[in-house]
């Protein structure tokens, strides 16, 4: 009986350890905002955030009661709307619960520009109105910062380089044609000069 209990306890401990990566995630670049009795933890779902790659919001919501009890808040995705912004651009996003992480919500987005992003959360939690704007601490970086080895240039860049090379070749061909024309003209002028000199020399020899 005791052996069976030890095996059961070991199995439960192993399950808890295996589930920890889903329940706990590093939030070094996340911010916490308090709204009434609620604490909102906000950041990027994947850090660092890279331009051109799929990412999303990482939003955790806890209810901290006056008696010191803290509970993760579930089932409120329909009560909040997120507005993601960078520069003058913004987009409204609906929140979805994260699988295996009670109290955590997200939306998918591919940030296409490097720089600073902010998210505005609007709605209510129970009877508490929510309208907060949070700057996501982890700035979106260009993919070139993480590329290894050096990324190949896109086809558009290769075409631009090819067009420039063709233009340079055409210019050289024009210069060569002009040089050949000038050389032929020089030869022709020289030949005419020799002919005239020969005729003049013959005319002088015939004069008594």
C-alpha cells in the first residue's frame, strides 16, 4: 500500500514538473498594470519579437482580493478588446485564451516593421472598467539582426543589380563604338593626306 502511494505521489510530481513550462513562462520584458483589484501582465508572446515573423500578445490577468488571495481570471476574453499600434498605424484584435495557461490571453499578429509597439486594452473585468495603454518593452527587431549566415539578397535586389550592370555595359559599348568611329575617321583623313601629298610630289617632278 505504501509503495503504491509513493508511486502515485511520484507520478503526480512528474506531471506537475512537466506542466510547469505551460503554466510559467519568462516575462522579463513584460509590464504589470494594476486596474482595481486586477493585475494585468502584458508583453510579447515570443521574445525577442522579430519583424516578419508570427508573434502575438501575451496577456495574463490575476484577481488579487483584499484578503490577499490571488486567482487567475478565466473566461473574460469577450469582455476585453486589444488595439495594437505602432506609429500612426493601429489594428483592433479580439482576445483568445491560451491553451494550457489559465488566465492568459493572446491574439496572433505578424509585426512587419521594426520599432516600438503599444497595446490598448478596453472593456471591463466584472464591474471594473478597463482602459489602459501599455508600451511593449521588447522592441520589434529587424530579421537581419538575427540572420545567420548573411541572408541572400531578394530577387528584386538581384534584378536591380543586373539592370545596373546592363546599363554599364551599354555605356561601354557606346564609348567603344565612338572610339572606333574616331579611329576610322583618323585613318581616312591620314589616307587622304598621303594621297594629296603623293599627287603634289608627282606634279612637281613633271614641271620642267
